[in-house]
């Protein structure tokens, strides 16, 4: 599953670069749909992961994810934030994701 999460991230980055090349409203709409699908897929991966989620030792104040689960969970969080930024771009509230 971590490998599939990385592949999903590469697909999301590919669509972002495609949108950056051709910034039209149709591309932005297609991009938010693809980003929503990638985020949903990563959410399924996050809750469907059957391997160990935490390390055996405990440090106070830290979440001790295993490396594999950390890749999946971190990827899901980052893609969810990007999806929110896409939503802000589509509604016109903040164009920082494609404004640079």
C-alpha cells in the first residue's frame, strides 16, 4: 500500500503540472475531481491498512507511526490540504496554489 500511495501522489503531481501549464476553468475542474479521487483513495488506504500502525516503543508527545503507515497517512493529509486549496482556487477566495 505505501507504494500505491506514492503512485497516487505522482498522479496528483502530474495533474497539478498539467493544470499549471494550461490554466483554464475546465482544467481546474478536472484537477479538483482528480484530486478528490486521489484523496478518497488515500483515505481508504489509511483506514484499510492492515500492517502495524505504531512502533513498539513510546515517546511522550509524539505519534510513533511506522514508516510505511507514515507514508500513507502523511500523503493523505497533504493531499487533503491540497484539495482544500483547489477548492479555494475554484471558488475564487484564494488563488495561491496557481498564483505563483
